[in-house]
C-alpha cells in the first residue's frame, strides 16, 4: 500500500528505515510530547517499527513511512497514518491519526499533507466513522495540524502511560470534505 500526495510518498516500511527511525526517536525535542517524553533507544525503536508492520498485517492500515516524492532514495522524514489508540479505550472505536517527523521536516507542511492523505484513506478505503488526534496540550505545532485538518475538540483524557492530560480532537466521516 503506497499513497502519493503532491509532495510526499506514504509507504510501507523497509529494513533501511530502521536507523533513520531510531535517529528520529532518539531526538529529545522530537519525543518531548510523545508518551512519557523520553527518547527511545535503538531496540525500542526497532520494536516500534515491527509493531507498525504487525498492525498493517492485522488491520490493513497503520503508520506509513513518509518520504519526499521527488527523492529517489525515499529517505525517511518520519511517519504518519492511522492506528488504534489502545491507551485510551474510551476513545475507541475511533482510529487515531498520528505523525512523528524528524526536526528538519518540521514547519514544511509535511505533517498536514501526510495526515490529510491518512484521513482520506481512513474515511475512503477503510470506511471509518471517526478519526481522532491525541495531542499533548502544550504541543502547539500538532494542535495546529489538527486544526488545519478540520478536527474539533473532544473531551480531554488522561494518558495513563504518560501520567498527564491529553487533548483529543476528532473528525467524523459526515463532516469530512476531503
């Protein structure tokens, strides 16, 4: 499963993505608002990539590797796609659109463009009724992405692993205008 946008390719994972994903996950600034806020070591990053692939195999959807479309090497910018927010059971059965990008991809519209493609996939091919974004309240960049996607606030939740409140924003299929 590959999705192309005007500037991006959202694709399945390759073994060559392990090192660049580990570098992204090891960056304290990237990980600042993710879960506990701690960077991931290489083993945990590799486990995460394997989980992404298991989710694709089990559900036919998941988190894609994101690259520039005009990059013949398809160098990893980060990831984006749809997952189940199992850590927030009261938000289910909605899927979560999520993204994580290397810092040099920030501020270039990558998260918004990739998330829009993920929403189109979720509401289109997957027939989802609702998609949410779960964002740390202090993460202004990600809150802005969710706003650009047309997502509206849902009740805040407590993230049990992080031990803090998170904002939940959502979009229903009947409010999605692709």
